[in-house]
C-alpha cells in the first residue's frame, strides 16, 4: 500500500469492477483505486491523482489491453464533459452494472431479500433521450489538452456548454451534444455564433459581469419547444436583438422566454419569467393525458422511459377502481394523474408549492375529478389527522428525492398500514435504508430496476411491498 502515492503512474493495472458512484475500480497492492476512463476487463496504465489512507483516485492514461466490453465513445467531448461518463462501455454492460448497483445497495445496506428482483428495463434510445438540457455561458471557457498543445493563442474564450465536473467556474464549450434531439444543438450553436458576431458579452462568474448567463432548452414528444435565456445584465436592446433573431431563425420554438437574474445563483423559483414569444409553457402527452410544463416545472427528463416507469408503477398498484391512493412526493402530479382513472381517489402530497399548482392544473386540463393535492413538509402533513380526513390508503406510491424519506414519514406510512406500497427511487442506497425500516411489517414482492439515463451510472428502482 505504501508504494502508491499521488502523481505516480501505475502500469498494467487490471480494472476489475465499477463502484456505486460509476467509477471503474482497480486493485493494486491491496489498495482500491477509483479510476476515470476504465472499463472492467481493461488492463491500463493509471495516473494517481489523489491518495487517501484506504483508497486512491486516478485516471487511465493508456489502455494496454482493452476490455471486450469497451467501445469507442461517439462524442468529441467525452473525457472532459461530465454528462456521459459511460460512453466507452457498451450498453449491455452498462445495464449489467446498474442492476448490480441495485443488488449491492439492497443487500449490503438494507440486508434485504432480493429473490423477487426482475431484469433491468433498458432504454430503447441510448442517445437523444433527454427532453431538457441546461447550458451555461462563460467568457473564460475551459481549454482542452488538445487546444493547449497547439500552442496557439486563443483570443475568443467565449463558451456555451456544461460545467467541468467539480469546477463551478469552468465551462466546457459544447459543439455537439448527443443527449437531446435537434433542434437543440442548432439552437445552442446559433445563439453562440450570433452573440459572438454581435459582441454580446458572456458571463464571468467570478467578476459577476456579462449579459448572457444560462440557456435552457426543453422539448416534448408533442413537438413543442421551450427556450429560456437568463441574462445577468439588463441590456434591453441586446436582449431584443438576440430574442428576435431566435424567433425568426427558429419559428418552431413555441415558447421563447427570458429572465433577468443578477442573483448569486441560477435558480428560477423567485424570478419573474417573461414570455417574449408564444406560450409560457409546453405540453407533454402520455396515453392521451396532457401535462403542462412551465419553465419552473419538474418533469421526468426522459419522456419515453418515464412512460415505461409509470406503467410499471401502475401495474404494481394492481388497481380495480376502488382504491384510495396516496402519492407522496407527487411533484407536478404526473404519476397521480396517470393512475387516477383506475382509482377511486388519489391524494398527492408535495413540498414545493408551485409544483402542487401544476399538479392541480394538470388534473383540470385532463378533466380529472378524483385527485386532490397538498403542499408542505411531508412529515408534517402526513399525520393521523390527515389519514382520518382522506381515508385510509389502500395503496401508497412514494417517489422521494435522492435523500430518501424522513424516518417520521416512514413511521406514518407504517401507521397508515396500506395493503400495498410502491416505492420508486432514484437512489437505491437511500431506498435500501428506508426499506429496511419497513420489512418487519411488509414483504418485498417485486424489485424492478429501470434505466432512465443511458451512458451514466444513474438507475431508478421500483419496489413493491405487500402488507404481511
């Protein structure tokens, strides 16, 4: 172990596994090394960049013997951009390790029985599956090793793209992104080109100066497109110039919006969003249901796979039309409205008040009369009085954030004693923790991992629990 130090090369290191965080794992002289750029089965040279007492971190500098599961990344930005870290690994292998992530979390953290686990549900589209991307402007774009090696002076440092991982002030200029379908790339590249030609200033996050701050592009399966630009400085003439050009160049944009944001962060919740052209929303559609999406709305960023996830959730609820359902962490009520036509009543609870407004609107738009929604802290709202008022739930659907559920929420769920609990999670580790508190009273009847984000380590997991 003592031989491994920071800034040294290790030659011919075998890559043996993938960690729960998505990094490759090598083991050398008894030391675990978390490695960027490796695929299990590789034999590679590694540069150690960080050393701790019981592990090290590094990245692959040379592949000596490639894994059979390795493939050539399609994106020119791979290795710099933090968005698609698994492009160098074939999709079947990605799915295998995502399923392993769920298995490891449930068995090691929750000590749970996984005998009812089903094969992971893969994504039909490995690229261009996202309906939302957010980009940042910078007047000091990140220079790649290739750009530095040329020795050329780069006068134009304007960049529009993604943050370099773990660097808040470094933006990688993106030419072509494989996550969102056209016209996403065309819109982003045209904005950069036009802004550069007309000397519109890009944001400097350290000096807090510049006009152009962030760009959000949302698309939907209905063909609608939302573009929202955050401007740091209020320059009315230049704002009008850019937005008018976008409206003319991309008439397919159905919602063109902007906001003046001189705050210290990029959040939209407390800002006035101005509609320059079209509507202040777009619509997504699922089984004939329409979901209104505003600039602030949360909606699953993979529309096609969200439909598969929701169908699995509904199937596990085993609805007959007579059930009272509690949908916890309901967000904009997508799942609640999706299952409502097969239930007696659906009660949604959500922390974000704006999301509850969207949920109610989505029920109204679709003429759904058997839903109601409440805003507030889950552990405060979901009490015995709430259950007495709305009726004992037959089914509870819970889809919490990555942190999982508060212990008080778990206790209230157990006290409510529904026949079925369907637990949807974007973090198998916290899901395993929560499930361990529930298996005394409930039996795990189905475990179904779902891949929502190909080329990444993220995995969703759906678990069905039945009352013992």
